[in-house]
């Protein structure tokens, strides 16, 4: 591990010199790449230097101990050595996590797709609650939100909605939200006070650039139609809604939120690229490591990941066995306690894999 850290520190020094070089700065594309690499490894180098500093403190204190005769000063040196040893243990664990292979999608923006599942109107209403939850979480982190496509019911529920969240590290924080979310509560329409169970599916996809997924225009079937809204009324009188079918995969995307056919097509293509990329990743992961599935879950949309129990004010994440009793705060976007626990668990599983 320390050979690797020494190499990274040397590389960091080289990059610091390069990104200050006027000749490199003149080539903006190269400069941006080097700046990103420098930024990516800076936390590792900072932590490694903390480690080396603690080691030096121990070595210096041990040299002084050999010649020191004052009892009080020796006790102070021994205390300093003990503190530095504890610090080294702590830093070593942090360095192991920092050196874990990064998910290449972690810094990307995300496209979130929410669909009402079993439970009819109640599922659609809870889908709307989840949309609100994610938007409040994004706003608290100063991320930008853009609705790409939506299908709203006439009672304010959401049959399905696709929206983009743009911000640094959005995918790294939200990627574990993919799966089936189950809600247990008394619906507003239930006169007998009975608790109903409904489900909503969530998919979190990294935003994909054109260069990452090449789509042959000949593989697309594009239909235009008039947009419709709740209750069947027309949103406009022109054929602005767009349905895109990717023939090789059978993936279908519809967008009708914009009044412009061109804008709807652009949004539809964003969703399509991300869905194709997601499919490609799943196929690759299945072929490489079918037998290795993290305890945090596969992210499969058929997997029940979390239960929201309103009568008990409880949220349970089934993948890591975590239960909290803060349902109101959680649905108002205070999600970090659960997200942090999921990230920590994923890191722990990766560390186990590295040690095997």
C-alpha cells in the first residue's frame, strides 16, 4: 500500500508543476484533465502526509526518550507516542478506503425515474412524495433539478416521472436509491382507517454524454403525437410530444412536458442514452462477476430496498438492516443518515473483497 502511496505523492507533485505551466494552461483540454487528476488524488496525498507526520513524531520522540532523564518529560513523550500510534491506526483505515477503486460514474449528474407500482392511486401519491423528497434533498445540497418527463394523475399523484439532478457527486450519493420502495400507511381515501401497502420503483441512472454511448440514428423509431394531461385534456394543439424507440434494445422513452417537439426530443435522448448505458453496465457486471453481489443490493428495480411505515414513523432499509424513526424529516429531504450508512457499508464490502 505504501509503495502505491509514495507513487501517488510523486505524481501529485508532478501534476502541481504541470498545471502551473503556462504551456499546459494554453491547452485547456489537457489542463482540465490534469486538474481533475490532481483534485482526485489530493485527498489521498493529504492523508498520506498526515500519516508520515505522525510517524516522524513517533521517531523523534523515541530518540529523545533514549537520552532524556526527566521523569515528567519522559511521560509526556510516551503520551505523545501513544497518541500518534492511535492516529496512525485511524489514518491507515482512512487510506485503505481512499485507495479503493472509484466508481467512474460517481461524479456524474443523475437521471432519476420514479414509477408508481402496486397500489393504484395510493402508489401514485407516494411516488409524488418520493419526488418531493429527492428534490428537497437536492435543493439542500444546492444541486439543480430539471424535469425531463412526467405523467401526473388528476389527484396530484405521479404515474411516472423522470428528472435530472445536476451537481458534484450526485450519483455517488443517490445510486443506492434504485429499487422498490414500499409504503405502509392509511390512504386519505380510506374511511375505515385500514393500513394499505403500496410500492414505488425508483431507478437512478448516471447522465451519459454522446461520446459514451453512440446511438445509430437508423436504430431509432421516432413518433410524434399530441401531449395529454390529467383527465385526458390536451396540453396543446400541436404534435409536440415525442416517443423514441431504440429498436436493438426495445427501450421506449416518451417526453411531452415541453411545448417544443425539438426540446422533447432532446430530453428523450438524454433519458435514452442513460438507459442504454445502464443496460450495458448491467450486462458487463453480470458477465464479469455474476457470483459477487454486494450486501448493499444489486440496485435491481425488482429488489425491495426500503419500507416507509407511517403508523410507526419508521423507515427500514432492508439491505443493511438499518431502522430509523424520523419518517417526517426523511421525507423532507433529511436523508444523509441512511445514505452515509449505505456508502459506509459498500466501502466495507469493497475492503473485504480487496482482502480476499
